[in-house]
């Protein structure tokens, strides 16, 4: 079993391991459960990458949060189904007092493992405030959070400095909303900072019984859990980066739930594997080509505009997604507040206009590097863009990398590779509030999430203003302008939101997902 001690950065993949056993024993995991069960109902699900961290205050993405949902508790959680909404979880009651105060009351009897006792409002206060105190990379998820005031053991008030509308669809039901034990975390870390892949205590329906990096994570029932019993005795999470490889693993019976590639969707719908259901879900994620504004070769906006206008997005999507994906107009997906009807640069681009921009820049024989992940979709996107840019005299050197290398490129915390980065193809996941997308590109996020190193005072002002506006008709134009500012900088060519088609074995489960197809493991039921 493997263990990583200390903090794991938001974008750093696990590269090495020593034993996770210390964390499990510290969390009160019975030795009898640190084995594969000979019998019992087992859910085998694929995740698209290795886990990065199991600390909710420093989470690294949806893959980590999906596991955290099983091992910790939150005040609220997302509902499964086709409409976005939330239900109570650890909270018995939660309500807004006014635009800057939210009062909650915890359910009684939620226990932490390892002898750390019952969850109280003190743990809620500690969990939320530590994210701000330790300057977590995901602190933007809490927006203008000031503090949590404790009224009694089970009641508290979340206090914001200014109104923060996204709290209901980002902060509370997602990553930073998970509640950890103050006593356990302080004992494990000394100062309340990140505990990385070594949870000191659990409070959800499941506990971690085994983790083998790049092989699987095994969750088994938490003997201290007194809430609603989930459907499966065990959940085995298997990391498989490439969707084509995941499809083969499904056919082999290694997994029973997975997302599938867009270019396989039509064939799998027409001829699904035996006892399999294929579902289509509209994705909130967004994929784009970004450019490093601080790189000498890309400082001239005319070079960046040439790249933008040379890219024919429909051609890219036909090749990478077999025509199953639609063109994105920005970061914000259809159906969300702030979705633009169209981008500033038309989807097909214009080679004549692109060449004119290069002439304005006074450069020729330009050579640029393009970094991308080594999965089949990203590689195909890169190859098509490489061919398109060659038509205006730009030579592109495609650098295909595994996830461990790729997710450190633009992060200043991981070294100086950002200085050499030029073009990059990236996909970010989203939540149903537009702030989740735009907050990654404020000036403060340069070198953290903002790898294009885009800086705009106006963008930052609009992002802050939009947080306090609840009326979607008033709020939306601010997000329209923010996306215009990003595109007008020349540093972004938005490609697609893709999709989240899934398939699962109907003889094993009734699957449950968010509206965007992201699995909610606690809501799965065995057949």
C-alpha cells in the first residue's frame, strides 16, 4: 500500500509512493477490512486519472472529489438526475439569513473514525477557514468567505465579507464543502495544512482500505457510519487515462462503469456490449488552445491572432470527436448563466485573415511548441491544429506528455517550465455556476490555474461584481464581457465542451450521475 506524506499540489500527479497504511490505522481502519472481500456487492468504476490528493481543502479536481464524497460528509450534496439541485447531507437545516450570512444546523451523531468523536460546528469552522488561512489553490471556491461563527455544538453561521451567490452550487455541495475533524487534522499536520493522500479520519459511509498508485483505490464500508446505507459493500476505483483503453477494460470486465469517447458514442449506441446501457450527458467541461502571453514568441498580439484565425474548429472536432461534439463559444456551457451565443472569432476561422496578422507582426518561419496530454483525443486535436497552422507558415512541434508531466507545465509552484511553454491544449471541468470557470483566470491565478498568464483589471472587476448578483439577466452580461476580454487578448481559442457519454453494466448496477454525467457513487444501487 502506498502513502504520500504532506501536501500535494493541485496539478501535481503522484509519481512515487511509500505506505498508506499509517494513515489508515490512524483513521481507525480495522485490519480485518484491509483485505479484498471474498463476497459482497462490488462497484468497479473507472476514473480518468490517478488521484492527486484526498484533502478537500486542497482538492485537485473532480476525480478526487468523487472519492471524497464517499469518505467525508458535507452540509449539502448535489442531487442525481437531469436537473441541477442540492439536498441536505450533514446539515439538518441550512438557510440564508441575509446576503452575507448562511445559518446551518448539523445532524447529530455523525462520527469521525479513529476515536475523534462527533462532528460539531467547531469542525465546520475549522474545515472552511483553514482553506483561506493556508492560501489553498482552491480558496477561490469560497469567494469572499470571512469566517464561521459558532452558536452551539451543532449550529453555526457562515459569514461572507460580501454577497457570494456561487456558495450554493460550488462551495457547499462540492470539494471545499467537505468537513474534516479539527483534532485529527491538527494532530496529523501540526498547523492544519494539507494532509495530501493521508486522511487522518473519515466521516462518510466509506473508508479507504487499500490504495495502489496507478492500479486502484478500494473503499469499504465505514463501521462508524450511522446514516443511510449505500448500495455497495465495496467501491473499486480504477484509474485509466485513455477512454479507448477504458472501453477495452469494460469489454474485458475489469470495470462496470466508465465514460466513453465521443467518437465511439455512435457505434456503442448502435451496438452496445451485452447487458450495457449507454447514456449521453451534456458536459460542463471546456477544452481550448491557450497561449503563454509571457513567452517572447507570443508577446505580439498579431502572432496570437494569427493562431486564433488559422484554427478551423469544426475540422478539429470532426477529427477528434467524430463529429459528435459541438463548437464552444467560450468557457461557459449552454444552459448556464453567461453562455455566449457566439465567439468573436468565427468557428471556421479565416486563413487569409490569419496570414494578414502574421504580416502585421513582421515575422516568418515561426516555430512554436504545442503541449498536450497523451490521450487519443488530445493528440488528435494537436495534430489537426499542427496541420492548420502549417497553412499560414507556422511550424508546430507537438509535445505529447503523460499526465504526470503535463499537469505541472504552467504551475510556478512546480518549477520554471512555464517559461518555456508556448501553446497548450487544456480541458477544465466545471460546475453549474459560471464563477467556477472565470475565477481560474483572474490575475491572482497567474501561474496557478491561469497558465496563459492573462491579466486584465477589467476582467477581475467584473468577476468580483458578478458574485453579488443573483438575477441571471443582470449577471449574464458580465460573463459575456469577461469571455470577450479573454478572447480579445488573443491567448484563447475555445474548442468544445465535448460531452459525457457513459456506459454501465445493467446486471451490476443502477447508475446515478449529476446532470453532466459525473458519477455520484453514493447514489448507485446494485441490481
